[in-house]
C-alpha cells in the first residue's frame, strides 16, 4: 500500500501531523524519548485527549509513574477534561504500580480486551522495564517472560539479554492489538542511544526525541522525528513549546 493511502492516527498537534505526512501510521508503536521535564507525559496525555475530543477515538493511558490523581492535576493545568472523557467512556486512565508485583502483560491484555482502545500510552517504558528486570531477578510471579526466555534460549542470563527478552515480548504483545501506541522513554544524556535500554529504539516503529536546552533564562525546546516506519517524514529539528494548551509547534 502506498504511504498516502495508509490509515493514520493523528496526534492532533499542528505541524507534527503534517511532518508525519498525515499522522502516525495506524498500529505503530512509537517511543517518545526525552530527558526529565521535556514534556513526554504532556505529549502522551495530549495524544490521548486529542484522540477522544477531536476524533472520537477511545484512548487508554497506562501510567507507571504518576497516579490517577497526579494525572488529573496535570490535565487540569491544560484544562483537559480528563474526568468528563472517562465518564463518556472515551478515555481510561490506569495507574500500574510496578512495586505490586502483578503481571503487567496480563493487566494490559485484560484492559485492551475490555476497553478496546484505538490509542494507547505507556508512561513510562523505562520504569516498566526496570521493574520487570528487578522482579525477574527476584523470581516473583511479576514477571513470567524471563522464565519463558530462559526455557527458549540456552544462552546465559545477562542483563542485556534479559532486557531484550522483556522488550521483545512486550512489543510482540502490543503489536497483536493493532492499537497505535505511544511509549515514553528516558533519553540518555550521552547521546549514544535513543532510549535508556538502548534496544527499544530498534524494535519500535517510530522514535520521536524531545530535547530541552537552557538559553539565558528560558528553555529552548526541540523535537526530532528520528524514525517512523511506513511513511516518509520531515527531517531536522523542530522547535516546540509547552504552553497553557499543551505542546505546540512553531
Ligand atoms: N501550562 C504550562 N505552560 C508551560 N510549561 C508548562 C505548563 N505546564 C507544565 N509545563 C512544563 O512542562 C514540563 C513537564 O512536562 P512533563 O511532566 O510532561 O515532562 P516529562 O518529560 O514527562 O517529565 P518526567 O521525566 O519528569 O516524567 C515542566 O517542566 C513544566 O514546567
Ligand atoms: Mg513524565
């Protein structure tokens, strides 16, 4: 199929959908990678809110960092009607406590099956994979994936192999849903990789980096479409701002 005919899921941020030639290719898993405070959660929340308000598309937001109350507070900063959209069943916000030791994949599967979202967010992939690594080391039921990886693969359990196994399994599960997914990730300062684990940028269908630099007494922010499978994209750095209405592109 020619890229012009590909179904798209619009982010709803002017300039960004245009740079993507119409929006995210439907079904893609996209990493939003950036340092602390660059606006990853704002971007992810805006993607879900816009989906519901502008396009009537149901969105599921799974947070491993901020609880529901904190997310309501963040949405209120931008006057986004989170509660109202939840009541209309267009949006669902779920806090997943990584310290509880529950199976993330089981929970995600159950949520997607019952809610049937068109869009999904996992904020953040970094916290989730870190926690899955820890629980796999302590051999709790929290993580059954590494046990699967162990039986399949005879190679020693190094950290890197474990991280890869966790990520492959997670991405494979998400791909199965055909839900266009945004996952946030920490962007290491050394610039060597595009995610904290150094693997997910290769497995993801797309990577958008968010960077912030201090210039005088303000922040200069720019984003880059590093990778987006199945569509050509505009290259280069694009300035963005975080304003009272969320992320905006100049
Ligand atoms: N109304 C607003 N106008 C301008 N900037 C704002 C506004 N509301 C929040 N911000 C800025 O947005 C940033 C927070 O964004 P966000 O929480 O999305 O970042 P993040 O990348 O998810 O951070 P973390 O790494 O801590 O998870 C803050 O630095 C804050 O100053
Ligand atoms: Mg955040």
